C-alpha cells in the first residue's frame, strides 16, 4: 500500500482516509485512502465496477462511508450536519458519467439550474454567468437548444458548463470522454485543462482513455479490489513496475488482474 501523501507535493483540497463502503453485502471500498492535491488534475483509473464513480460521490458528500473519513479542506464532511455539508458541497461540482441534462429545458436553462438553486443572482446576472460558462466550453450557440438537438460531445460540454457555472473549487468529472470520437475526446481533454486554468481549481477525472489521461493528469491513482493500490505522478505511473498497474495500462489479459 503506497503512503499516498508521501507521493504528492502540495496542499490537499480533499482526502479520503481508510474509507470502507458497502452496498448491501457488496463491499466496494475497503480501507481506501486517496489524496487530492489542490490545483492539480488527479485521474482515477480502474476496472469497470471497481468503485470509481462511488469515490466521486463520496468526495461530493452524496454518499457517506460506513467507516473512515472524507476530508474537504481539512474538515471531516462525514461528521457534519446536512446543512454544514451542503455549504461545503457548494464549492464542489460533480459532472456525471451521463450528462444528466433535463430534456425539457434548454441548454441555457439547464446550465442556469445550480445558480437558481444556490444563489440569489438577478436574471441578467444569471444569463451573463451562463453565457460565460457556455463560452468556456465553446457552446454559446447552443443556449436555446434542447438537449435532444445536441451531439454526444456537445451534451458532455453542456454538462461541464453546468458543473462550472458556480465557479467550484473542485470539479469531479466522471468519464468525460467515454463514447466520444478521438477528435471530440481531444477537445474535451483540452476543455478540462482550460477550465482548470480558468477556475484555478482542482479536478478529479475518471477515465478509461489512456492518451487523454496522460495528456492532462498531474497525478494518477489506480483503484483495485476496493483500495488505491498505486498513486503517483502521471509519469511515474506510466512507467510503473507495479504488475497490476502495468497490466492495466497494457490492457493485457495476462497478469495478476483476474479476468
Ligand atoms: N446505489 C447503489 N446500490 C447498489 N450497488 C451499487 C450502487 N452504486 C454502485 N453500486 C455497485 O458498486 C460497484 C461500484 O460501482 P461504481 O459505479 O462506483 O463503479 P465504477 O468503477 O464507476 O464502474 P464503471 O467503470 O462501470 O463506471 C458496482 O458493483 C455497482 O454495481
Ligand atoms: Mg463509473
């Protein structure tokens, strides 16, 4: 087990410590620890069903662990009141695996939702913030469109626009490029990098797309059998001699990962 914080330099915006989480009988995370370094892009890799989306839901305070701690800016969000947790959650944004826009609302209205829910901005201020957010993802022209009128890549970007409209300090992206062609994948990867610059924030990205991961990650964490079994800078993970990491990155059938 790597000691996570020894591999990372810099301040932590969030940290999972010895987290165990089960759904019924199924233990998804067991004694799982992960550091999220402020201002960095951390990518989480791992097999399908390993529990990657579950980690994002824990970091966002949508799920609580059965055991262990989840810290955001040093505060344990597991032992807060619902109200206190909601205050912390306003600084965090989760961009879902499936972009989850409401079909009956235009893109502009979808992106405006978090502002209507969490702020008291005027209509003019909301429109300005929404336009600014859509501009960040190159989608101002889609303001009046319904989600059904958008391509897969545009839907993803509209989801990002909604995720960043409140200027969160921590953005959690769940499989932002899954199912997209290589050109749109590049565009999305660039968008995540640009958004990090613009927000001066931190991002955690779950992805199966290795070129995209190594184009954007500062740190990579590998989740395997309920725990983070490797965590390091992207370069060191790429050249890792850990047999599990190496097999995963090679996509090989042969090695310690049971198929
Ligand atoms: N709300 C839930 N109730 C019961 N089981 C759940 C729930 N959410 C997730 N699981 C189970 O927990 C495990 C981990 O799920 P999770 O979605 O975190 O995996 P993942 O690594 O994101 O997978 P993928 O790469 O397929 O998206 C899976 O076996 C899943 O079926
Ligand atoms: Mg998932």
